[in-house]
C-alpha cells in the first residue's frame, strides 16, 4: 500500500492529484522551482521542496533532483501528472531503480507506445485499424517514394513526443522534402529524436479518444469517449463527453478496439487511445497517451469514476474498482481550457500578476485551477492556468451552463482565453455539433464566425433538430430573448432535472 506520494508537476494538475491523495489519506510531497515558491500546489501539499531555477530543464525536468527529493522525503511513489516527465521512460526506470513506485505504466511500455511508429505496428497486429502511412523510420528518399503510394494530402509526424510539435502538413509532392527537414529539426529539438513518419490526412475527421484503465490482474475497462475536435494548430481547447457523433454501436467498437490495444501493449494504469473518425464513421488509431490526460475530468463527470484514485489504486497493486458492465455514461460534460493567452492577438502568451479573480461556482460546475488572486503568471511554463468543467443532463443544458459559468469567470491582470470560449459557445455550428478538427483553423475567427452566414445558420438548426430526433439528445438551444425568465421557460427547472 502507498503511504506517501510525491507529485512531480505543478499548476492545476498537481493540485488535482494532491486532492485525490488527501481524500485517500495519503501524505503528499510537492516540488517547486524558484519562480513557483508561492504556487498553489506548494501551499496544498504536506511538504514541499525546491528543485532548482525557473527553466523546466533545470527543475521539473531534472530526474536526478526529483528522485533525490523523493528519497529524502521518504516518498514511496511518484505521480508525474501530464507534461514534463509524464511519458519519459528514463524517469519511470529511474523510479524503479530507486525503489519508488511510478504511478503509470512501466518504462518499457512507455518507450514502446510513446514511439508512434512502434505503437502503430503494435495495435495493427491486434486488428485495430490505423491511419494509412509508414510503419518504420525511413530515410528521406525512401519516405518520398512511400508518399506517392500513400497519396496527398499527408502529414509528416515526429515518432516521439506530442503536443503538435514535429508535425507538418504536405499537400504537394514538391513540398515534402522541406517539410521532412523541418519536422526532423523540430523533433530533434523538442524530443531528442529526429525520427519521423508519414500519415495520410483524413479530411474533415473528428478527434475522438477512449479513456482506458488497466490493472496488473489483466482487467481492462474503457470509460466511453471524449470529443476533442476543437483544436487550434493541433492543440485541444475544448473537450466534451460523450461525443455528438458517436452512437452506442460505434462507442462499443472503439472501446473494444482500445481495450485490445492496451492488452497488446501489456498496459497497466490509466491511458488514452486516440482515434480519428471520418465522415462515414470509420475510425483509425492515431496514438496512445501513456499518462493522465488534461481532459480527464469530463470522463469523470459522466461516469462517476475518479481516474486519479484508480491510478493510485492500481499502483498499490490492487484491482480496478470498476468493471466494464458497471460503466454507464450519465449526462453530458464539457471542459474549456483556460489559458494565459490573448485570443485577440494570435493567442500570444500573457504574463503578469492576477490582480482580481472571481471564479464560477453553482450547480454542475467544476473548476480545476492552479492560480489565485495575487499569483504571478510567468513565461516559463505551459499557459494552461485552469480548466472550467460543467455537467448537465444533456448537451443543451451543458452548453447553457458553460455559457453561464464563463460569464461569471473574471480574471484581471492578464489576458486569458475566456473571450474565445464565449465566442465559440455562440457558434451555431458548435451548438449543433457540426465541426471537425479543421473548424477553428478554417471556419472560426475572433472577429467573425465564418460559418455563421444565413444559409449555414438554417442548415445548422435543421441538423440540430434531426440529431435531437435521432439520438434523443436535445441540441435545440433557445435564442436570447429580452426576458431571461422567458428563455428559461424552454427548459425544465433545476429541481426536475436533478430527479
């Protein structure tokens, strides 16, 4: 059994993990860089240790210092969160060598599934459909020859890492050599591995991921899907569960495929299988994330399963507390990533002190934040400062609840992505569920929503009504009226919704 857990991370995810540990009665240890001396996660933990200067490479990425702190604090386990060292096989191996439990999969599994080429090969052997592309690291000349067989458009992708780095879209053969060179350079700089591969672009695809949990006893369960298609330059901004386009049959097929992929990798702990789904509802394996996901709260809200506690449970050598037959999706959940970026200025990072903060609360609202009034936001780390999540009995209620929560959320002193989310949740295409991974880059701007001309407004409303009839999920959002009270008459009362 675990007794003391060190959280090798910062910000909202560190606070999230610390809370789960506290509810389980586990002692906790936080680590902090010089710039994070007064961070929220430092205040929340039982103990906290400095691990170096502000740059991540000198602090949160220093495996030796984190292991040293864990031994000094007598922590018997380390939770990496996401980002930083979460998918670093060397870190998992160092934990094992030091006699410390790594809360996640083994180093061998991280290495195998972290390499996207190897992951594609592993799951394809289990009958899991993969996006057409290459299955090995090739020289440039061989890759150019393979591109002609795959067909354009295609994507050059780094074999290691993630987060949109080392990725280049190619629409013409003459652009491929330059794209390969740039992708290799970026991959080498970001991940220390210049290997890249080719993948056919599935046009107008949805990005759907399946959350899985696995224990050492061979039990694997899938917890439904998450819709992650609202992306800007391959970076997710909004997630929801379930997906507006996934029906029960597709959910079962994707879930079983994800479970097969996890078993093929001998996977233990929490992980995510990412798929692309085309307009004909054919799905293709994209990659596996061998860690906790940023968007895990939406799955927790609709399933009632605490994913972080399950990770701790599995790391303790216990079996999963949930079986597949027990998994039920209840209602609808959405998450908005609140970042310190200026959506009116190309999402440039915003830094400074938060001089005023009013956080939304109320029915169905869950906020996971790593900041407070007076907190100094720096340039050193990821701009994600909070995740605003809501739950409702159906998608329409979740949308209205998110709009209400966004209107309550006030952060002064820095620019944030809140205005972007408010604009998005006014889009008729988004409301109707008519979007794909290209939506933000091609049909949405902060100045004007490109998809909202009169013709497309009518199409969106018709599609919404058809979706309602077909899937029994209300998407008919009432238009604003002069009387807020009159608008709310279109919905059941909160009391009736909760019964």
